[in-house]
């Protein structure tokens, strides 16, 4: 893979994971705190977990010795 393309890809994943981790704190405490039931939070954490798993699989796809 071209070094320039790899550098852009690395910047994308760092930005994506930073936004994902920040959303793990921001969304439940700011946007879902008014819900009386846990359904909204459960749906968010399910989507968050799937996004984290998907991104981890995609990132490790490019690892080589």
C-alpha cells in the first residue's frame, strides 16, 4: 500500500475512533438522560458496540509484519 494512502487512512481511523470514544460519553449523558426507561441507552450501546467491533476488524485488516 502506498505510504501516502496509508497515512490518510491512519488519520481517518484516528479521527473516527476519537469521535466514537467521545460519543460513548456525550450521547448517554447529554442526549439520553431524559428517558425514563433504558431502551434508548440500550439501543445506543448496541450500535456503539457494533461500530467498535466493525472498526477494529477493519483496522486490523491492514496490519502486516
